[in-house]
């Protein structure tokens, strides 16, 4: 009984994941797949539209397909989605002042972290030298030879 329920639910999940679209030819299907791989799922945020199972991703795939059927180019489709959802919908957003932090932020944080590590190491080195001088001076004053 349990096995039958498992089979029923697993086939229902697989049937839901399939979203066939009536492509005119193989070239249009390849274009659709390439385009949906360049667009981000707004729900998942770390998956592209082609791989996401979210309802919004399915709706956006249908939107992209509809725009393709209207004869829109890839750039026009991307611009339509950017106008609606901002540059965040693109996996490769353009370099402009509003995306500078996105593009250069990781390098900036890496440089700041490296600088912090160097400063910390130098301060500890100076503190260790000062401590060793104090210990050396204290032993000389006490008359210890070793």
C-alpha cells in the first residue's frame, strides 16, 4: 500500500515538472533554452529560469515563449524583463553605476580583508618584539644570566 502511494506521488511530481511548449523547430527550442539560462529566477535567486521549478519561473518561461512567438529578439525580451523586474533578472547585469557594488564589491571586500589581516599581523609582531625587550630588560636588571 505504501509503495503504491509512493509511486502515485512520485509520478505526480514528475508530471508537474514537465512543461512542454510547442516550438516551431529545434532552433527555436535551443534559442529558448539559451535565453532562459541567461535569466535569473526571481524566487530562487540562485537558479536560472530553465532550471527552476518555482511557479513564477514557469510563468516567466511562458512569457519568454510568448515574446519569442511575437518575433521579439533576445535583446528585446531581456529588455522587457529588465523593465519589469530590474537588472536583477539578468545573470550577467551590465556594468553601470547602480551595479558597481555588485561587480566590484567582492574585490573591494577581499582587499579590505587582506589589509585588515596585514595590519593585525604587523601589530602582533610589534607587540611581541616589545614584550621580548621588556623581558630582556627585566632579566638584566635582576641579574639573571640566562
